[in-house]
């Protein structure tokens, strides 16, 4: 019986150890922001991204322009160009609310 349990435990342990690590969307989001020259605290930027989605869902922001303006108001002054606000918004929607991405198409 002990041999059977040991024989079964080894493959299970191997599967557990071989499982890929879970991706951290907040870290991935921060890494994408860095490609746009947007820095700042990872948790703060992730929070702004998530709040942006919530504001759209709750009707606080009626358009992508409203959301980009909200983002721009939250970023540090050195990182508050209109282009960066829209880059931040697009990244936030891709990571935290992909179902809202059509809002960006409507802004064109």
C-alpha cells in the first residue's frame, strides 16, 4: 500500500512542480506602461486602470475621451500627455476590462 501511495504521489508532485507560474496582470500592465514612458507605483497604476473600467461600467465616464481625461488627471505631471493617457487607457482596458475595448473604436 505504501508503495502504491508513493508511486501515485511522485507523478502528482511532478505535475504540481511543473505547472507554470500564474501571471501577475498588474506586473504585466506596469511593464506595458513602461514601454510608453509611463512609470509610477505598480499598485497605484493598476488601481487607476481598474477604477477606469469601473467608471465606464457605472456610467461615470460616458466616452473614451472622458476616461482618458480621468487618467490624465491621475498621472504625474511629467507623464500626462494626451497620447500617454490614451495609451494607459487602452492598456487598462486590455488587462482589466477587455469587453470595453469597443469604446476606443468609438473614439476614432
